[in-house]
């Protein structure tokens, strides 16, 4: 029987090499493609800024409340929601502008909502505002991350860089200096100032709207930190047609100056200061405001201590409405219009 000759070692090596080349070439193709893909610039992703909590709550009120109560007012370059209710009488006594506190909305269930709904039955139109989210103690924003990472460039270790020495660009100086640096972050004081400006712009927009109906009397009523913003606006702008200020559970925003007990005596307005006596801190702050008014001989400053009813909020709010209505009636009967 005739046997086929065995292949030589050289023939086996040649066959192995020629058969393996296509596989090697195929394996190299994805690597080149990956490098080409990585070298392409990733498209910048533009994310819409997150809405403020106050904007989210205002949108919820727009869905829940009748359209005839909603007013979109313009303050600078932003629009905000205000809730309007005309007096339920033929000849209104006046108009009350309500300023909610930090974390509250234009229909807040404590003070703001009950007053805006029930004062119209007593002859007072109401306009309740949405104020921007509180600012002042936020940390500075983090720097933005680079939008492009080119993974096709080799990663050079620190040891390798030290061996190679400085690059040509480093030796000759930067050929393309950074001409568009990121803007510096606002300081805490700058953030507070910007927030105060936004609040004042909204109060001014509300006052402009209120004057269109030509009310005989305009009253500012602030709840919580809204009491501070009302007093600060009146002290800074000194509108001559505002002669009455109401404070309900007044609070001082952290980090803002001047403090309320310095602001109020200088206003010389008919002022009703309503506070709850249960909390020691509230009692102490109210006492400081009262003492400051006495030192300045404030002509028409009245302080009213109330009892909170945490277990019966409906009764608590009804008592507040009656107290506010009584104060407004007293001022109208007295014809209080103190000068500045």
C-alpha cells in the first residue's frame, strides 16, 4: 500500500501562519473602530434647570384653584403666581396683600389661606403672593465636569512622565491659554442680596396690580418670614399709600439684616404684631420688638399674644381671622394714618 508523504515541519509552520492571519486582522478591526469612536467628541447634553419648590407648588395651585382667582404677575424677567379675591361687598374697605413665609405657598393652610378666603366676606379684597425659595446659606456650586474624555489617548503614568521630561508645549508655554474661565461663584452675601432683590420685585409687582383697582386702603400682612420681607420692603421703598402693617407669627430669616426689632420702630406705621405665646423663642423675640417700639415711642404699635391650638387648627385659624378683622376695623374707625 502506498502512503502519502508526511508534511515537513516547514510546511506545517507556513500553513499555521497563513491560516491565522485573517483571524488576527479581524481581531484588530474592533480595536481600531473603538479608538476612532472614542476620539469623536461626545455631544453636550443640555439639562433644563430644576424648578424651585415654590414653582412646583404654584403649578399645583394652578391645577387646583379656579382660574378667576389666579393672576400671573411679572417681576423683572420672571412670572409668578398670585391669588386674587375681590371683596364680597359693593364698597370694599380696602385690600390686603398677603406675604407667606419660607416654605409656604400662596394658599398656605396656616394664616395665609384662611385669611385670603375669609377677609373678602368682611369687605377686604385679598392678593396672596408666591415668593421665591429662600436663599442665603447654600454652599457654592460645584465646578462642572469636563464634557469630553478622549480614551484614544494613552494614559501616561507619573513615573513615565518624569522620565520623558516636560512636553514641547510646556517648554514653550501654553499656545492656547484658557480665555473663557468659569464665572466665580456668588458669595453668601451676594446670594442673599440677589434673593432680597427678587422678593422686592415681586412685592412691587403685587403693589402695582393692587393699585389698579384704586383701593382706599392697602395693608401688608406677612406670615412667618413674610413679615420680615414686608417690613424690609416698606423700610426701603417707603410707599406713601401704605400705612398699615400686620405681622403674624413673625420670623427672622437666618443671616439677613437688619433684624425686625430694628426695622419696625423706624416705619412709624400702624402695626399689629400677632404672635403665639407657647414657644419661648417666639415670646422672647416678641418682647424684644415690644421694647424696641417703646424706646422709639412708636405711636401705633399694638402687640397681640395668641394661644396656639395644635390639636384644633380650624378653631385656631378662625380665632386668628377674627383677631385680624377686629384690628382692621379698629384702624378704620380710628382713621390711623401716622406720618413717617
